C-alpha cells in the first residue's frame, strides 16, 4: 500500500487522516481542559477518554478497509503488516514491562502503545512486501 491504487485505499487514507486530526484536536482540548478547567471526578474521566475515541474509530476504519479492499493480495499484505505490528508491539511492551519490574527502567506511558503499533506496522510492511519481490 505504498501508493493509493484503488477507491478503498483512498477512503481508508482519508478516514485515517480524519481520525488522526480528531485525536490531535481532542488531545489538545483534554490537556487544556484538565490544566485550566481543574476538572476532577467523572468530568475528568470523560475528558480523558475523549482523545481515545478517534483511535477506536481508526481501528474500526482499518477493519472497514480490510472488508472493502477487493484486491486479495493487497489485503493479505496489509494483514501481514498488521500482524507484524501487533507482534512487535506485544514483544516490546512485554520486554519493557520486565525491564520496569526488574531493572528499574522508566515507566512506559500507555498512551505511546498505539503510536508504537503503527510505527511497527510501517516497519513490517516493507519486510512483508520484499518477501514477494
């Protein structure tokens, strides 16, 4: 999926862009709301959940793309890259958890797991793609 070659990919890119922009906007709003609104209790929890909603939406959009993609080869490549991203994310977070427990490594903030997943998907995709060259 290095270039947009069909309508399903085009829709996916636009939907993911909207989700990313909403996540950034909601994160900024939540940060400002907590800092200057001095929110506590249920309001703080609801505001903290707000930036995660576009992330959930992005995961739904990814599933929709896989359903809409008619090219089985492209779909298979993307699924393999997603699996590589999942495997690397689970490996990294597990290793880091043990480093925290036994070697006093600094705490990994959980908000970084989702961006790391997509970084690992990006790392996995060329590896998967090269297997078919």
